[in-house]
C-alpha cells in the first residue's frame, strides 16, 4: 500500500513521528527505536485500541468516525488547519479514475485588474503555477512570469533563493500551503509529477514533503534582497478568487512611509517602459503644419 493510496495512514504516521513523548505527557524511559510516539501510545492517548489504530495507519480502515479523528488530532497536537485536513482524509469520497486536471487560466476580469494595480501582483494557481502577472511583480522577481511554478523556483533556482534571505523558512511555508491547496488531490497526475520531480531534485523539498505539514495560504511579511534596490520588507496578501477553483490573487504592498515604499516606487520607475519615440516624419509633418 503506497503513501499516495493510503493518504490517511501516511499523514498519521508522519505526524506522530513529530510528537515527543514529553510533550504528550508521557515519561520517556530507556532508548526508543522510533521517532516521536509509538502507535500504541497514540492509541492509548486517543482512547482507541492499538489494533484499530494500526489498521488506520496500514490503510485497512480508511473511514473512522469524526470523533476518532478529533481525538487523534488532539494527541497529534494538530492546529485547526491540520485537524481539518485530517478530517478530509477520513471522509468517504466516491472513487474516480485519476486524470490530469484541466489547464488553469486566470479569469479575464482578474487579468484586467492586474494591469491597473500600482502594486506588484500575480495570480497563483492550485498547483502554485503563475497564471498571470503585472510588470511590477516581474520587476520584483524575474521568475514571476506566466508559466513558471513557485515551488520549482524556490527549491531549484539559486537566483530565486538569493532573493529571499530566509528562503528555507519560506520553502517550509510554501510546501505546507501546497498540501493545503491540493488537499486530497495528491494522486492527481499533475501533483504526482510535480512532487516527484522536486523530490528527486531537492533534498530540502523531500524532507518537508515527508513531514506532511499543512498550512493555509495566507498573508505574511516578506523580506527580499533585491539586486536593484537592496533589502525591502513587504506585506504579501493572498486573496481567494471566487469561482476560480482555488486560484489566489497575490499582492505585495509596503507599510506607508517606510523605506520599502520608497524602494518600491524606485523599482516601478526603473521598470517603467520607455515612451515610444515619435517618428522623424511625424515631427516634420507637424512642423510643416505650423
């Protein structure tokens, strides 16, 4: 039984390995052969039999009651997002053949909005593909162009890593947000392809993916080391686009009156397109009319 098929068991196993006996209120004595909690300890603390918990991890019982899952979430010290994710894994869903999702496209109205925004902004798809972007966002990060993937860039592109001094922490949040975004769709061909590629190419991604962290895609403060304007700290908002299948509008904005606001204005002026030169013929014709 693979982890892709037994998503519930894989999640339970990964999360119990991250809980220390001491934090769970247990006394640790002697050398332990497993990381975190043992299966029987999780079962004891959750008030279920060890055999039943073993069946859950092995995928022989994939649809426990909500009460059991809530108890397990408490023992595994999950936050609200992690608890919701655990509940979704235990919810019975109709089986359907895996198929490649349809190509994501940013709504036309959002693309028009991007062109009018005086702030760096782009549209992020369910699999963290860049679907649409305005010029100031590309000036902020040259990798923010349609067709790029945020996971690939952060974990595989040294230039993108250099832009974020704390890129490893940013990568942790990105992977946790990706799990929340795809939800139970980890068997989608697009997800399998992307996770497989990154797992082979990046040790850091592989380690983070194995943790099964889940985090909502939400705003945060981001510090960048931009090659043109230097260090700047911006607020990053992630706004859900209604009816777009999980797409987000991502907008960067500075605090008013900060040097980051001045640097962003400088970056906007540096990236502004040159005005089209007037043709010599047009100038001559205008002179004749005078």
